[in-house]
């Protein structure tokens, strides 16, 4: 698990792009409108856009380049032009700090992300 930010530094509806141990690709961490934290690959599977720069709506992020919509819980795109899912990653909140554990490369999204585990 890699600590990526404090919870107060990531308000609801915001995202941050981070480097996480074990992932060759950057990861985007979101504080969604449902109050949960989610982590997915930062790079859109359509072309080279940073999803952390997209727009968060509920539990979805809209790609800033061609507006594909990805479900933060599953990594699945819900509309074209993206066709392939992004990886989802495990998030844990520990003592007010958000941690991310990268899913191995080659494991696609499509696995429902567990809500962030909050450890007091
Ligand atoms: S780069 Fe994301 S939809 Fe095209």
C-alpha cells in the first residue's frame, strides 16, 4: 500500500493523479460524490488522456478528451468511444491518510471495487 494523500486534501468531486508502488502506470484517486474513495488507472483506454482531469459525476468520471464515461467502481466504460475498462485498485483509509494498492498489470477492471476500508 502506498500513501497518496490526506483525506482533507481531496474534497468530494475531486481527483488526484499519483504514482503507486507496483504500478508502471499513473493512477487516479477520486473522492466521489457518494463520499467513497476510488482508484483507477489514470490513462483513458481510448487515447492518451488523464482521467484525473475529467469531470466527476456521482460514481463516474467523464474523460476530458472525448467524453467517454467510466464507472469508478468497476473501471468499465459506459459509452463510446472507450471500449476497454481501466484497472481498478484497492483503497484503504488509515489514520486520515488515503492508501492505494495497485492491481497487477494485465488484470483488467471489471471487478467491482470494494469501498475504501476505513481503519481508525
Ligand atoms: S481519450 Fe478518453 S475518450 Fe478519447
